[in-house]
């Protein structure tokens, strides 16, 4: 189930501007709508919504969250298998892969290329087959 925008929406357009999948549409000062066929349940819309007008797929009201409180991925390299699933599935394209040992060029590990671009959607954690992605608030 996708996220839903309630009648608390004031039409500020922040959710539509920030949605990585362009799943939200609407006009300024009017209630916006989520296209469930495009919504990836990342929750970014609720994090930026100043009027707390977002309901998640389970029917829970989501609250605005200051950016400094957004959780970001931390990669536990000892658990990582280098599959790059997190890299390929990231809607913000902010997870890179780098060789940790130049003598073993097929051994790549993830790193966060742009912490500001990361919305903390947790798709990387959900898709990781080895449990190597943990979500945490990164220090500023």
C-alpha cells in the first residue's frame, strides 16, 4: 500500500517536489494526491510535510521530521557480501561501490556518496541479503 495524503494538506508542494519517484501531484494551496502505482513507500513525503498530512500504508499518521533526525545507512563491511543490491535499488542514487582491496578488483563495498541526498527510506536495509545495512542518525 502506498502513502496517502489527508485533508490536512495545505498544498505547499514540498512532498511533490521531494518525491524521488514523482508519485505525488497537485496544485499549490490544494490537497495533493499520491499515485499508488508509483509510490515506493520511502516516507520522504511525510518527513518534509509541515502539516503532518501523510498516512502510511498501515494507516498510521506520519509526522514531519527535521532533516538532522533522518536515519542514514551505515554499512557493516564485515557482513557485506558486495552484491551491490543497495547500490542498484537506491531511489536517490546516493550509494556508491568501491574496491576495498585493489588486488582483488571484484571485491566492492558500498558507501554513502551523498548523505544529503539520502532520504533514509531504508530500501537499502530491506534489500540487503546479509544484514550489512544498519540505519542510524549520522553525526553532522
